[in-house]
């Protein structure tokens, strides 16, 4: 029942190149689709597995879609298997227009990710920011694609609650924000103790990639550098790590971001 | 050059059943193998890609292995491709005997995971515990296998620094620990504010699975219940979430664990 054209279109959006050209992305599952509709994202198509259309969760979404004039296509089990989804097809997905975000949309505390490559980490950071009420995320040009299916899934629907800008020149964007009064704080391995953060500022917090940290061109712009201290007494002596760490060499970037946000 | 027997053995250990029967597991990559040897884990075999054996990192490990009488087998590129590793073979792996951990090895703060199924989350929690100097982790019988290759990789070598017990009966183990004076704290959705934790106690912190939380049989044993508060003003009104959350419904379990550990 799903048209060949739709099937082809859906499977193409799984590829970054086509996703960007088309300006669309996919969210899978009841939870993600529901969050998209509640947040009034621009849903252009719903695909629903016919055998599930009488389940209460699905019925709610079908009603909501009908009320909002959203196109619904139904598929059978065989067609569902042809969909290239991140895991087994959860019975529902939505095709959504990528929102156009500009720097002026930003408000309050800003998280900036510089070269974060892991889609799961990106998604988890978005979800955590949402939990702590942070509304603005700036992604450097070499971050993983925001609309990577794994990243979208890891946000658990929070992708629809924030303004997230995929920068084409993060140094330029950060310079503009600094000029507008923002203070640029970087999370590094050898900075000040995190507790010293001045919460009254308009703050940007920059996190680098786990393997390379913050790039030098961004690091030299920083107003402050902070570190999340581990437990120095935990490790056998590891002079190469300095005195700030336990035995682990670093924290996962999503965990570090969560700790920062819980403190501010 | 890699014997057929070794290749078969290695690929079998990738399966949980065989891994358990054999009491062995695999760690991949320079970082993981180095941590294993520094922590004096019981390494029974090193497999190294011949073309890389003159790189400095590899030479260090070969010297260390030779000094410790560890068997080394070399493989060529073609054989490397036959190895079922988590990603592209990074040129080195070690086969390691699973350590025998008992409850009496536990010391200080204990993290208990009840039904955590995602190997990446498990690995990240181990890495975070290591950073903050927590030495003891108790896994319920329905957690993901500790030696799952993805979990091992996500620990970034920290798996070798902690005592981690895969319980066969977590209710029984927690009962024993409570009798020995431990206080049982659970992380739940509607508990007290986290700041109230009594850090002077001998504390166990229990985290449940993301989808089902802490199981009822464990929850009824808890002495205290805590919640990590989000930002109540962040969301549009969502009465179903109560007043404790931003718009996100929950935190990722590894992020929640990191926030807890940063506070205690």
C-alpha cells in the first residue's frame, strides 16, 4: 500500500547527502512522532504499519495528524521490512522538514559542540540540555549530522524542543555571540575547577571531541577554561594524567555535559 | 600466520554463550590492551597485525607482553579482516581471563545497575565511576553482559580498574550488603532532591533500566529515594511529567550516574 515512490524517498533520506538536499529528516517510533506533533514540527508525511492502526497510541497520533491535515500512508509488514530504519521498524515514522534556525533565535545559556562525531553522544546531549532547560545548541561544521537517524533517536524527542544551529563557520558565529555579550567557557583537561563558573553571565559552554578536544582556533577564543575534577586519590600514580583525574583518562562528552548542566 | 584454531576461538568469544563457558573476553585497540597490561589483568593471548608491529605504541606493548611471558600471534591483513571485531580491526587485541569477583571485594561507595540493557551505557558508567574513584559495581542478573564487546570498548580501559560483580541474585546480594551496614539509595523519578544525600554513610546507589526503572522487588528494599531535578520552568505545561522535569521525559542513565557521582 506504501507507494514505490514514498518507499524510495524514505530510504534515500537515510543518506546524509539526500537528507540535506531535501531538507527533511525522519523520526521513528510513537514517542518521537508524538513529540514532533506536540511541538508543531513541520511533519510532511506519516507512515504507519496497517496492523497497528488500532492500538491506542497509534490512534491518538492518527487523530492528531488528521486534525492537522498531515498526509498518512499505510504499509503492510512486507513493505515495513523494506524500510531502512535504525532498528526494527517500530510501526510508525514521520518525515519532517528541517527547521531553519538562525543565530538570533538563540536565548539564554548556549551549548556549543566542536567536532563531536558520535551520533549517540550528540543525541544524549540534546536530551540532557532539554532536561535542564537549555534551549540553544550550536554545532561546529565538523560535528556529526544533527539529522543522523541514530542522533535523532537518542534525543528521545528532545530534538523538537530546542533551537539547534548547524554552523557553517563556528568561529565566526562564536565571535558574533561574544560581541553580543556572551562569555565563552571551554571544557578542557587542565582548566579551573568547575565550581567557579559565574552563573550570572550570558554563558556559552564549549565541548570538544573526545579524541581531539576543542580545536586550537576555538580554544584561543575562550574567556574561561574549566575542568570537571575526578578523584585524584583513586588512581595508581599516573603522572601523564596530572592530578585531576581518577584512573580514567577522560569523561564521556555527554556525561561531562550533564554534570556541567546539573551545576549551573 | 594466525592459526585457524586461534581465529575460530576469537570469533567464538564474540558470542556471549561461548564467552561465558570459556571465562574469557576480548579487548580491542592499543588503549584497552595497554590498560589491561598495566592493571595486570590475566592476558592469555595478544593478536597483532604484522604490518603495525614497528609502530611505537605497538612496540611498547610487544615489549611489555614479552616481559610478562604473554603469547603473541601475528596476523596479516587478510586474516585481520576475518576477525569479527566491533569496528574495523584496530591492529591489536587481547584475549583476557574474566576475573572472579566476590561481594567481599567491594569497598567504599557501590553503584548497582538493575536491568541496564544498553552496552554503551554500561561501559560509560564504568568509565565514569573510574573517573570519580568508585571501585565497586554490582550488576543485576538481567543487565547486559559485562563482557559484551561494545560495553568493553565503551569503558575505554576502565573495566580493568574496578571490581565488577555480575550477580546471580541481586536482591540477595543487596540484602547482605544492607546487613553489613550499607544504606540503599535508589534513583527514581519522584524522590527527594539529590542534594540531601548523606555522604557519610556507606552508600549503594541503584539505577534502573531506562524503560522500566528499578524493579519493584529492589525498589521495596530502598532506604532512600532520590531524583535529579530538571528545570521545571523549561517546558510547556506537561502535567504528566510532574513539576520535576524540563521538557525531556528522563535523563540517560549514564548521564544521571555521572551527575550523581559528581555530587558525592
